[in-house]
């Protein structure tokens, strides 16, 4: 570990430079291997120690650029050797340009190696941020199909709940089952059947995703998940006993779990930083679309008699077909390829995912530099970055940077179940029947719920990378709290009144409208991006297992909760959970918007205590002054800041392309204040 007494250093110490004619030849006598390349990231021992310390105890919240402080001559030499080592000499010019841009992203107009066309392309990343190759959007669309399967699978049981229990002899309707004891037993069985996919995910599927991703890569794992999603619905539709239905739903859960872990990570690793949140959140938006499609299918089959529940269970096989056929046409994750040392393939993948070879070369070298930087920091911090699954799982809780990411992803995943969305997503038809609706009316009301869920997910595409993940959650949770409580209170209206069903439906829709742009898209987007590449699969497995464990609890307990508390008590309970979840998010959720996946190492280097203290002592007083006292000129203090950049012409003998908190004056380093 780093020396605890190492001084805080925000930039590289001045180094003795060779002459312009012999750039760094004397300094680099050893072969330019991995060790030498890592040495060029840390120009001296004090910077290395400081960087290791800052990654685990980043009390200043500074975001590091791994190329900062490296001289232009050294950087070009590194790039040339990188190109030579990986058979990329034909793109050396683009790699050099890209490395210079990655080193000085805010000074592209001062980089002499760029021409006007290069600058135009790079400026368009800001002015036309949604302009990207078709294949990137095709990849995201297929990932969205995977999400739609997920939503449809969930909603199929919602409609089938109205009739399958009676057909299989496990009804909990007091009019059908002979005694209260049998009704109570059947309630638990129905809850267990509905929860089996989520049990399968949290116990098994989420954890096998890590080794499967390691072996099959992202596309292969998604393909395998699609096979399960294609076959399991047929098994459920043909089940003759409730035990057979449970077995088929376990297989369904395996497919769901593999997709939940892999698809958001695949999207995050393929998307450019400036629109990553908007593209990755498509997982939840299209899950909402799948929920709506499921409600449509439930309505379509409602009048098919005794086989209605079979058709409702079987219908979700449809979207699995295009996913199976299309996933192999998409490029593999460039970060996964780099992790495996397949640099040339990673470049070809990036060329397909970016507008120009220059942008692909820049992202390739910058990701490479960040991963080298990360690897060295992880080694110095004691992480077994190449360890087995169990070692990496233990490190999720034993290494401070990973523990904070694990805690944050756990908070946002648990909050999704605490907010109560799945009591409605799983049981809305049952809830509306208890409000006085018949089966068709209940399915129509559920159809409206699915439509609202889908439509109100769209705003998050633009707001998730603008306002941030925290802001969306902190705005929507209080509104979910009061609207769910209001829906529950409407059950005190006489069931004979037309206002009873109307107001219950209205407030559930209001609740749904606040859920969709906030706690809907954020959990999987957030969890897919917070872990370093070395622990991304196992970290996402933890997050998905956490989410589905609590989904299991919700699914199993809600039928019995309805019988014990009534809808009023159940809704009141989950309204209180929304209030608690709000404060968990306020104190413990780190913001990740507009950060590269590798920059987040320093975001999660901020200690939990520092983060919570900042929220309570800085943000909360600011919010009170701004929104209660209406002091509109109050400015919220920032926790995170990029390390200071001081541009210098990079053609001189002692120049740096960009310095880390160091200003050069008359050739001497001066601290930037």
C-alpha cells in the first residue's frame, strides 16, 4: 500500500530532459516493455505513491488524466512502441494525434499535429453529440431487444396470475380453496412461483455471468442468454403441474440473469463517454417497452379461455429470435478485447463504433493508458487484478475503492425494490381486481401502467447525462413516496363509488411517471459503470444478485402481505421505504455523470465519510438556502474537480503536453493555484 505520509502531489515532479535531438534515449536504456511503459505513466516515485494513496483516499475529489505530465517526446515514443508491439504501425500517425488529444482534450486547437478536418471532427463531439455510426445504434437497439425480453418475461406472469393458479389447483381465492390455511399456503406457493426467476438469478445466474463473460465475451454470453429466453417460454406454456412451471421459470431466470449482468456492461463499454448514460439507460427504457408489450399480449389472449395463461407465458419467445440472429453482427466490446490483449481487434471494433479512425485511435490509446494506470494502481493497492472469481469477489468488500462502488451499487439496486415498483409490475392485475375491476378491466389498467412506464422513460435519455444520476433519484423518490401513499389512501373510498377505481389508477400512474425517468433507468446504468474493468463482471454480478434477491423477497411476500395488511397497508409500507431510500441515496450514492469508466477510480477514491459529510454540511445547507429561502444566486460547492490543466507549447525542449497542476514559467515548474 502507499505510504500514509506521502505528500499530496497533483502533478508530476520536474524531470531531467534529454536534448531535442536525442529525446529520452538516455533515460530509456531498458527495453520498452510493459514495465517501462508503466514507468512513463509515473515519472517519479513520489507521484506513484501519491497516486496510489489518492485512489483509495481521494479526499480532494480530483479526477486524474493518466497521460498528464508526460513529455511530448516521451508520449510519442510510447505511442510508436505501442503501435509496433501490436502490429498497428500503419495507423501510427492517427495514434500519435489521438494520444495528444487524449492528453490535452481541452486544447485541441493548440495541437499542431491536427489539421482543420481533425479539429472539426473533434468539435462535433460537442456540437453534434448524437452523431455516431449506424452500427453503434444497431448494437444499442439489439441490447434494447434484450431488455424488452426482460420486461415481457416479467409482465407475462402479471396476466397469468389471474388464471394459472386455479388451473393448476393452487388458487388462493377464498371462494375456491376450502380453508383459510390452504389459502394461506397457496399464497406462498404463488409468490414462490412468481419469484423463481429472481431466486435463480441471485443464487446462480448472476454469479456464472463472470466466468461466462471471461470465456465467451459479451456477445457470446448474450447469445447464450437468448437461447434460454427462447426455450423457457415454451416450457412454461406446456407445464401441467406447478412444479414443472417452477423448473421452467428457473431456466427463464438463468437467461434473464445473464442478460441483466452483461447487456448494460456491453452498452457501457461500447458507448462514447458523452452519451454513455443516455445509451446505457436504454436497458430500462426498453425493459419498460417490454412490460408494455407484455400487457398488450395479456390483453390479446384474455378471451382465449382456459389456455389464456399458457399463451401469456409463452408469448415472450418472440423478441428472443431477432436477438439470437443479430447479436453476432455487432462489434465485440473494445474494452473486453483490450483486457484480453487483443489490441488490433479492439481497434477494429472501435473503428466501427466511432465516426473516424482518429477518434478510434484516440479512444484505443486512452483506454489502454487508463487500464495500464489502473493496473499499476491496483497492484500497488494490493488487488489481485488477475485473481480468480472468489478472490475478486472478496476484494469487492476488502479494497476501499471497490467497497465504495459495491456499496453505492447495492444502495441503488436495493432502492429499486424499496420503492415498490415490482409490487405493481408483478401484481398490478391482482391489485386492480381488488379495486373492483373485472379481469379485462384489470388488464386494461395494467396496459395503461405499462404505457406510462415506457413513455416517461424517454426524458431520462437527455437528463441522465445532464442532471446526473443522483439528481434524478433525489427528485423522483419524494414524489414516488407521496403518490404511492395517496394510491393506498384511496382504498378507504367506498368500493361502490366510481371514484374508488379511478383515483387508485390515477395515483398509481402518477407514481409510475415519477419512477420511469429516475429509479427505472439509473440502477443498471450506474452499476454497469462504477467498477474497474478488472472487477466489472463480478461487480455487476453482485449488483444484479442484490437487486434480484430483494425482488424475490417482494415477489414472495406481497401476496401474503395483501391478505394481512390490505392494499392500504402494503402501499403505506412501501411509501415509508421510499422515504428511507431517499436518505440512503443522498448520503451514499456517488455521482458518475460525464466521467470515463476509468476516471471513476478517483471518484470512488473519495471516502464514504467524506462524501456523506459533504452532502450534509455543504449540499443540504445550499439546498435550503436556494429552494426554501429562494436565494437564487447561491452556488452549490462541487465535490469533484479535474486536476488543473496548464497548456504549454509542446515543441520545446522542456515542454509538457499538459501538466498536472504544474505551470511552466521560464522553464521552471510553478504550482498552479
